[in-house]
C-alpha cells in the first residue's frame, strides 16, 4: 500500500485550501448570475416586456408579419412545460389562436397565465430552424411548425439563464488545478527554502543517496 510522505501533508492542506476557495468563489459567482437574471427589468412595450396599450395583438403568422412587435393571447397554456434546449438556448413551440404553430424564445417571468396566456412582447427573427429542434417538438408535443424560416423573440436583450452545468464543470476544473498548483508549488517553495526534502533526492557521485538532515 502506497504511503503518503509526511512532508507532503502540509502541502496538500494548502492545495486543499485553494481547492475550497475556488469552489466557494464559483458558488458565489453562480449565485450572483442567478440574482442578476431574476432581478432584471424590462420596460412594458419592449421585446420581452409586458404589452402596453400600443402593442398590437397577433392571432396568426399573418398578423405577426404586419407589425414590428406584437403579443399573443393563447389557450396553449402548457407550452412552457416543454422547453427545447439547443446550443445553450431555450425554445418553445407555441400554438396560435389560428391553430398555427411557431417557435418562440420567451421571457417566462413576464408571461401572464390564466384561462388564456398573455405573452410578452415579441418580434419575428429570421432563422432557419434546425431539423433537430423540429424533431424535438414533434417528439415532445406531437406538433409540427407551420413556418420554419423564423422564430419569435419574446426574450429581448436580457441576461440569459445561467448554465449551471457549464459553471460547475469549469469550477471543478479550476478547483483541481488550484489543488495541484497549491500542493506542488508549496512543496517546491519549501524545498528552495530548505524546509522540505526534494521529491527525488539527488544521487551522489558514488551512486548512493544523499542524506537529508532536517533542521
């Protein structure tokens, strides 16, 4: 069974402290992104905000194409339960009052729900909807997009939902790196200061090992 050299223990403690510190900072960064996302405000009438009195309502794709911005009043209240994730973006399939189905990105915090769901303000954005998204919508909701040449942006210029998986991955990698740097770096410093023996003692001219005498 491999034994840990006693002189490495304090170095590993230093590495462990750095590992914890990086992980702690990663958690605080993640909390900051969550709070920033939840507390952001979008004015009424703007893309992603609640409709105002001058925002026209759209019941069909044809209505959407008549206005720069619009909102939708739909009976499809369960659409938000079927998020389609693609390239770090969330999409939804939304059924219009006309029966047509469109792809949307939405600021869910400004969605008003009830018998009818009133969406945030949106606009049409040209987009060649990838087959992967079309297949996911067909599988999840048994729906087919009426038009695959655009999506409706009801999200606006706002902070995206933090990708916790990515943050955790990079935090873990940095924590491991900090542990290695802290452990190895502190041992190298200890050797240079004459406080610790080298990992691989130098051999004498006669092939024997030098003897390290601790102070």
